[in-house]
């Protein structure tokens, strides 16, 4: 099969590969009878977790750098923060204030061949942080979390070029399950 045909077949699964890996990771560590507070507005991944039997409540899209009230207003078994922390100026405060005993998070990893993501027209759609894995581990340790499991993985893009080719082989995401110490 020619490379570009194979590449297009691979890219058509975007973002389903990331969703599948995340769903399998959550199911590995969290019983479907346990409740989840998902940081961020309702989204396709939240719905997929509901379809798996989880009770998922989402925050309302408030700016968690300023308003963390929603973190303490919920009594849940787990908090999920999928693709959220990189948008915050101060993820330390958010991680420090989470009351649930379990945490699932994913963040984009810093790539040596690409600058941090910044949407050209939407000022809310920017990454203030793109972590190296050691930075995320240290941040969790400093905020009282113990990492139980983690996985790094690649994800296809729908673009052609050197950077998308490098992304086929370079882990782009870090997914972590942690428990409060």
C-alpha cells in the first residue's frame, strides 16, 4: 500500500485512537459504579465514558485559574482532566485542591520539533504549558498525588509533512492515573 494511502487511513481515526486509549485506561483502574467529575465542559469523551456506564458530571467551563469552587462542591470517586491542565496558568493550585481520591489526566507532551499550540483566532484555545513527562510527574508529587500507572502514546494528525510524520513515532500524549497520598 502506498505511504500516502496508508497515512490517510491512519489519520482518519483521529481523535478516536486517543479516545480509545483513554477509555481503556480509565476502565482498567476505575469501576463503572464510581462517579467522575470531569474538568471542562461536556465533550465527546465525557459522553463515551457515560456510554461505558460511568456517572460523569462536568464543570461548566469556568476559568479554573480564578474559580476552583467546582472542585470542592462535588463528592466524587475520581476527577478527570483530559487535555485541560496545559491551558491553565496555574495547574498546581487545581491539582492541589482536588478532593477526590483518584485522578486521571492527560496532557500533550512538549515536542522538540514543534512550538506550543496556539490557535490563531481563539485566545482561549492556547497551551500555556506543554509538559515534559518528568515535569508532570513532579507537579503531581508536589501536590500530593502518587502515580499508579501511566502511558505515553502517539496520535495521528490529518496533515502531511515532516512534523506530522515525526508525530507518528514521537509520543505526543501522557496519560496518568494517580491517587491522593
